[in-house]
C-alpha cells in the first residue's frame, strides 16, 4: 500500500492529466453523439443515445485499458528513474505488484468514474438545451447484460460478458508485458508487435489449412461443442494467458536488477 501511494503521489501531475484526458475524450464523444441524436423527435421512454454509449463503454475500456497497461513500466525508460525504482527498499515483487495494481485495478475504478462523469456532463448539457425532452438520462450500465426484449443490451448472458472481460484482461496483459520489454514507446511497439505476429500467424494458418485440406471434406470440428462450453473454454484460455503474460512481465522486470538489455 505504501508503494501504491508512493507511485500515485509522485506522479500526481501526469495522473491528473491522464484523468482529464480520459474524461475529456469520452465527454466530447458523448456530447457529439447527443448533438446528432437529440435533434430528431423521439417518442419512447428510453434515452436514444444509450445504445451508442453502451458500445462506447466497452470499446473505450479496451483502448484506454491497453494504453494504461503500456504505462506500467514507464519509469524504467530513463537511467535516473530506473535507478530510483531499483534502489527503493522493497522486493521486486512488491515493486511490480504495486505498479500492476495502479495501472490495472485502480485504472478500472478511475475509468468507471470518468465514464459516469462524462455521461452526467452529457445529461447536464442537453437538459439545458432540450428541457422539454424528459427522456434524457444517464446511461443505465445494468443494460450491458440482459435478455429483456424491451431495450438494447450488449450481451444476452453473463457468460458472454465474462468472456469479453477475460479477453480484455488478456489484451491488457499483452501491453503490461510489452511495457516490461519496451519501456519507451511501449504502446506503439507492443501494438506493432501484436499486429505483425497476428498477421503472420493467420496468414500461415490459412495457407497451411488451404494446402492440407484442399481436396478433403472436412467437417466442422466445433459442431459438437455447445456455445456455453465454448465460452467457458474461452474464459479459461484468456485467463491462463493473462496470468502467464503478467508472470512473464514480472520476471522481465526482475531481470532489470541484473542486466539492462535495452
């Protein structure tokens, strides 16, 4: 807890700027969407912007979550800050875990607060512009999951939502690992590496699949697997590789006490 407090207090200026940027970008997007949506007459009880805002909630979580993860080891990019971190009287695991906690767990809390604040900003602005439209309201995040046919939901079942969250942590863990490998410009380098590896992998897989099964009648292998089983397998796979990437990032950080490969 002392290390987490130290990380947040020492970097309070950059953290505040990032918080303002996070809030500002989402507020601009929400107000921009509302400006186009509320011009049209609407005769239902639900706010017409909610569908778009729910989609923004998931996509912004992915984008800003990966961006936050790329800052995990930002203090290792210069000799002075690297020496300061390595000389801190704490174990390597405590140093790594404190930064992981700030940029993974604390980020989720900050993101949720920023999203709701930006949403309330939208409601305040358009309540002043269109006081007669009583359906303008803050987005109800309970609509993220549900089977209610009366309104739009992102995911029909909690299992689908858990799958997306597990995939988010997997993607986020890739940028934590990339931050440990490339402290400088971690987001761009990690994104480029992921894009190149994914392109090569799928190209080779498609080529081999076409080559091996060109003249064979191949049945759908996953046809016997139910959707629920497939989602549980996906959750287990994403969780395993997320934990693996975080572990690899820790050992890469621990190597910094012995040798600097950058």
